[in-house]
């Protein structure tokens, strides 16, 4: 049950909700010269990477707040050097961005799941995790929930990270710039696996990641207007626009962070010798 750890969702406000995912309808493949493919009547999308190029796609809609679900099956076997992404991003030089990045590894070694949040082009808010399952053996659901109060990253319905709106202590929070959903598969063997020590084995190419079950419950931004009432949906009790983690969800997130988190910028005193970011001290 994807929402078993969240407060109940009341979907009366939802302006767009893809009941049955159709990639032909919902996304466009934007690069890769044929390496991205939509098959099975729009139900399956694959991205591939070889030595010449990777590939990627983006949502046709822009969102100003939303809940985005994607089922993904990552590159199997020796995926060292590869990066598979799922993220929201606005255009421009002072962009906002909410990231899932899956950093490949040698056969038998776990992927690193890298998360980050950028506001007005400023990031440096990384948390990294190992997963408690093999993300290459089957499809798993990765969710970004973004509302005016918080961003929640979840894996198969289990929250792994919450980034709260901490503007009250001077921390920037993405809330003014519409974003599209993007995904890509590309080579980053200069940094992705063990800091670049392990290079991509091109004899294993092409590398392939698979996608299905794209679901978008969102305030769609079009022609300068939001499709949601009052723009931000403030005060819409019970919906994802005001959703927060209940006590069970908080307990599950603490379990993940205790057992599977491998990096947290909020505890990296060597990186921030002048003092940890304010949101880390206020959390």
C-alpha cells in the first residue's frame, strides 16, 4: 500500500491525476537519438546508454506543487559509472530542483540513492542512502511530494527524507518557480562510483533502465496560472497539498535513516566548519 505511512489522502482537489499511465500522452523523449523508447501502448518507457550517448525524457506538464510517482527498474549487473535520475526542475540560472539520483556500482554492490534540493540555484543539501532491496530485480515506486510546507521523498511508500519549509530561519525553499519532471540515464564515471575511481565498463553496454506507472497529482502551471484553487492550495485539509508525516511515517523514516543513510549534510561538520546550515540546527 503506497500510502500506508501517510495521513489519508482526499483527492477531491486533484486537478490532474493520471489514472492509467500513458507515456505517449504524458511525456516526451527529449534526447538520446532513439535510445529512449516508449512501448506496450504507452505503458513502458526505457532509456539506454552506450559509449556515444545516454538518453532522457521530460513531462509535458509543468507543476507548481505536486505528487509525482514513478515505477523504475534500474540498470542491472555492473552499472558502475552510470547515473539514473528522476527529478523536478525549473529553467534558468537561478533554478529550483528536487532530485533523486541513482548512482550505479559494480555487480553485487548496492546502488547509492542521492537526494538533493536546490532553491534559486543553491543546493548543497545532500542526503544519500543505500536501499533495502535490489532496485534492479523489479520495479519499485519512487515518489516526490512537494507542497508549500515540505518536500517528502519516498520509496515504495516509505518516507526516507523530509525537507521542511524553514524560511522562518532564513533557509530558501522552492515554492515560486514551476518545475517539470525529468529523467535521464547518463555516464558520470568521473565522479559517480566511489568518487570516480571505478569507471564504466563499456563492454556491458547498452545499459538500460525501465519505467512504468507514472502518476501525477499536481497543480499544473500553464499560461502563468495554476490549475489549483487559490494557486497554492493553502488550507485544503487532507490533500497532498497540505500532507505531512504522521507518527508512523516519522518512525519509518527514522528507521531508514538509522539503518540506510550513508551521508547527511546536516552532520558534516568538516564541510561546514563555520557552522552547520540553520535548517539543520532548527530541525
